[in-house]
């Protein structure tokens, strides 16, 4: 009884997962894999610690003792990240067919890097200088489908091609902004039977009209980015390596989905 009361009080202070949300995550975080490492004593508490870091944007050393030793939580986060767990969770959440299947959207805001993100070396370092672009693909309801990150100086069409190959139902319409107006992107979409709704660049001599009503639906992906920015860790890019930074972006994307998924099931 004391433990139950303590958890309820801690849940209010630290915004812990509910039992319904943990029921979704439990089968994935308890399965052994090539990067599983030593089993933590309380996987639920460790996962809550990772969510706390993602939400607050705090340094790992500032993790409250309630979640366990910060270094142990960090190592488990790295194991889950390298195992591809976040990608798997996003694929599972997008598996059921429903709203927004025939419509997909892509956008890529610029994220300024925090000074503590400097200093990484090797192939996993985030080659984005002082900024990074988060390329996000959502369904018609504005819910995340796939995520990728590229250096901030890269053009928008660099990350778009990888998101066009994301798993899931093939859309019929793809409204994106003017930054994706490239011959290669249009050719890939049209080859797959997808109608691109892309405003023409002003430098083009020939301008083709677009369906303004369909293009207006892009406000849904903008609202999705607003929700992602509520997660301070990915919104401020404090991680030195690309896989950790992408891992936190995927965490935020999964948490956007999970409330809808729990209520739906």
C-alpha cells in the first residue's frame, strides 16, 4: 500500500507512465536482443527516466534518483537506440489502417544546436554544424510515420527521398512545401502513382496551379512539429551523436502516438 501511494505521488510530480501506456511498451522493452545488455531491475522506471530526460531536456547527471543511477539509465537508452527499438515502435503504431492512409506530408524545420552538442568524433558524429534539419513524414491526420535527420546546410530534397521509401500504405496525394520542388522528387512520386501537391519555385518559368484545399491540410504537420517541440531534448539538440539525437526525436514521435493508441484500444 505504501509503495502504491508513493508511486501515485511520484507519478504526479514526474509525469510517469500510466499502467495502460506501460502495457504497450512492456513487450518491446523486455524482449532480449543483440544490444540488450544487462537487464535493469525495473524496466518501467528506466523507461520513465528516458522519457523524463526527453521531456525536460536536462543533462543525464541531473536525472532524479527515483529513476535509478543516471549512468545505468543512459546505457540502457543507448542500447535501445542502437537496437532500432524506436523505429519498431513507430512502425507498430502506424500498422493499423485508419484515418489519413491515402494522404502523406513531409516537412523539415531547422533545429539550432546547443553548445553541449559539440565535440563528437567519428562516423556517428552529427555533421550539422550549428543546426540540424528534422525531416518528418506524417499521415493525413498529422501523426508521425517516419523520421530522419540531416545536417542543417543540406537542401530539403536530401532527406525527402529516404522518407518516400518509408514503410506503410502507399499514399495517393503528397502535399509538401516549395522547398521540395525538385525534378527528382516529382519523378519519384509520379512513378509510384502519387500526386505531388508542391508549389513551384518562383524561379521557374512555367508555373502550374495546385489544389489549395489539399495543400491547406499541411497545417496538420505543422501542428505535429509544435507537439515535438514540447519535448525539450530533441527541440534543443543537446546530443553529440546522430543516433542519440534521432533516438530522442523518435521518442517524442512515439509519445505523440501513444495517447491516441491507448484510447483507441
